[in-house]
C-alpha cells in the first residue's frame, strides 16, 4: 500500500509539472514588501515572488527557518542532521552566498563566507516569509540567486497580555519550550517571544542547544510618525562527529551567537510615505575541530561579523495608480577571523535606488535601477525592466516578464585570508550577469491556481577555487549559465481539503565545456506534493513530501532517489469560559523511514515522532 501511495503522488507531480504553493499566497490582497521595497500587491510585481503566511507556517512540521524553507519549491536547503545544525540555501541553482537572507530587511549574510545560516532565525515570531526567486540587484544589490525576507509579527494593539506557551518532546531526547507575549493599545504596543531547544542528536556526539528571543515595541507620536524598535538574540551550541571522506572522523563543536535589531520610523504626510531604519547585526561564529583519526589534532577558528546599516525610503503615488519609490542604503560591515587575519577588515557600501510602477489599463510597466558603490569591489549599476499584463478573462490570468543586470560581491574573507592551505586574492572581482525571467499565472477552474515560471541567467567572472601549488584560492575565470523552470499548482477541493504538487528543474553549466556544475546543496530536479485538511472542530492535518535529486559529486555517495514524507496533525480545544485555547499536535518526520542523504556524512534522520501542545491565552 505504501508503494502505491508513493507512486500515485509522484505520478501526480509529473502529470501536473508543478511547484508547491500554499493556498493563501495567491490571494489578490496579498501584500509583499521585498519586491519594490514598499508594500505592493503580489499580482503587480514582475518578480517571481511568493508569500507564506503565519497560518501556513504553523501547519508545517518544522522547528527552525531552515526546516520551513525546505518545503518551498525552488528553494533548496542542504541536507544536514537537523536539530540546529548549520545549513545553507540555494535558489534557482545558485550558490548559497548568492541568496540574500534577511529579517525585517536586516541582512544575515556574513563577510566570512558570503552566506547566511537560516537556523539562527527563530520561527515563533514570523508573520510571513517573502521569497523572491531570481536575482534582485535593482532592489537589494548583491543577490544573484534570490532574496528571502522574514517579516516579524507586529507589536500588540489591544489588551494587557495575550500570548502562547508551547512545549514539545521528540525522539533523541529532544525538548522544546517557547513563550510569546503581546499587548498594547491604539498608540503603543509590545511583542516578545523566547524559546529553548535541547537535543542529543541523531548520533553520538551530535548534541545541540539553541536559545532564542525577540522583542519589539512600537509607539505613535504626533499622529503621523510610528516608531518601532526590535531586538533579537540567538545563541546556538552545536556539536557533531562527522565521518568526512578526506579527513576521517571530525569532532566539531560550533557555538554561534547572533544579536540583531533595528530602530524604524514610518512617517506619512498626505500621500507621501517616508521610512528610515537604523539596523545592526553582530554574529560570532566559533568552530573547534578535533581530527579523531589523526592523533586528536585540534584546530580552533573564531569569526566575528558586525553589520550596521541605515536605510531611507520614500514612496509617492502618481496618477492614482502609479507609484514612485526612491531610497538609499548606507552600510558598514566589519569582520575578523582569529589566527588568519591580523586586523579587522571593513567593507563600506552606499547604494541609492529607485523604481516606478506605471499602470496603464491592463499593463504594469516597472523600470528600476540601483547604484552600488562598494569601496572594496568598485561600483555596479543594476537596471531592470519588468512588465505585467493582466488578461481580461474569467481566469484572472496574468503574464509577467523581467530582465535585469545583476551582480554578486564575494565575501571579504576570500580577499584577505591566508592559511597553511589557502591564499588571499586582492584582485577578486564581483560576479556579474544578465537575467531573464517570465511567468504565467491563471485560475483555470474555481479554487484552482497554476503558476508557470522560467528563468535564464548568464554569469560572467564566476568565482571558483583554483590550485596554486599546494594551496588554493578563489579566482574569477568561469562563465556559468543558469536556467530552469517550475510550475506551481494548488487546488482547494472544498472549504476543508486542499491539495498541491510540485516540480522544478535547475540546470547549471560551465559555459567553457558545458559540464554540469556539481554541488550537494543544489537540487537539479525537485518535486513536492501535499494534502491539507482542516474543519470547524479544530482539526488540522498536513501531509507534505518532496523528492530532490541533488547535484552531488560522486565521492559524496548521494542516496537521494526517493521521496520523503512529513506529517503534522493538530487539534484545538476551546474553553469559552476563560477564553483559553489548547492545541495538541503530533509530527511524524520521514514517514516512510527512508535512508536518505545528499552527502553520506549527513544522513537525514530516519522516521521519528514529536508531540507537543500550545496554550493560547
């Protein structure tokens, strides 16, 4: 029976050639911030952008942002041992450093590696996740792969205290406890969330602890200015013993700390909206490694990445439906690596940008441009032109197209790092390219949505590792081509049942020889599917699955040609007398108990269960 179910779901994926999308994300009134740097309707953006709201996120069996993102089509999350282990992201076949990851516009990408670790970001305080698939340099600068912006929950607006207490227990001695509180009035409010996770891990030596908290406060002054301040802190202590194919068994201890926040002012003067945000993010990453098969040789590396930024933004509507957006980002990022770089290195950037949405009948024409002045890597001009055409039909169909000049600056570490095995390259240049993307969205039947997307990007001065004697360094010499497609389908059978299925294809090639670029964090082919059920009695069931064919090199011995299923079931109990709601839930991970990995060093846990409860008050 299990094989029949698996075959049926895979067949559905192939027949529809489609990509995962939650029902609510295609609603007409969905608002996205990340595409134009101001609030705008999804159907009037030329980018391939998807929004995942709090309700959908809560329905997933996930404990951190990395586990949520693995269910989103077109977003590849590197397979690791779960439970707070560091992971990386890829969008449309990009390298992980090409994906810009932010919380309320605060970047988490470091100058140590160029990439961001989503595990450091808590999920209890997420209002929605906005995902732009494809380069977005005209809005955000360095981002060849895409943008993921986590929007946090608003401060409370009524009552002294509302909240939620969460607790859960899973196999491998895994415990989780969390608390959310909010309250306020029409002028002022607050929100606070904190959580703690501890686990022994799926194998000896893989224990981990993670404590995270986030607070936000708001107030209104002069009836025209809203002030919001937020502060977040994540403290992870992660261990693992990894059987590496080259270095044997490595005992790794990695404590990391992230402290971030911002002070934001929103002002409205008639139709003019102005926003100013002062942002910061300090991340400390330590890695202590013991090579167990080499006499217990120890190494220790400590990295510090500190970011400070000021973002200014203004928008004004013209001719009722047009919208002009102008703004600027001024940023300073400093990093230091113990024992590798003698002094701290600093990167300074200034970037004005603008975009204009011109609506004429069934057409939206959206030109944009951004000028990035990077004091280390020089200047980049990133123009873009997007078009959206709204068909006059009952299916509410629309076609979008966008072309843009894009770039990605390398991390400063590659410019300055010199060790016993690596060399610095002060001549390193940003990767540049031209990107094309198109999409078609339609509702062929009531309650059904289909979304087809294609992309093509040629990258010049691509960065790769080269050998220089017995050492290696990063250098510009390759030209890569990234192209692919995804099709998204969602069907609400009725008010209780919803089904979806997915397929996406990424083709990344070295243009010099047309060889496929191998990377265990990039899925060449991926499929997704799921069924959701909910009723008025408080039951919610979400069965979701995926099939990823990773582009892993042969020496990693990938075992990925099989589907993985996860399940979450929950039931709410409401007591009208004291207005307290209790929700119990059961998560089953890897339902088919499959042995699965993209690298043999990081197997996915076999089937295990997690149970818990939420108390709302």
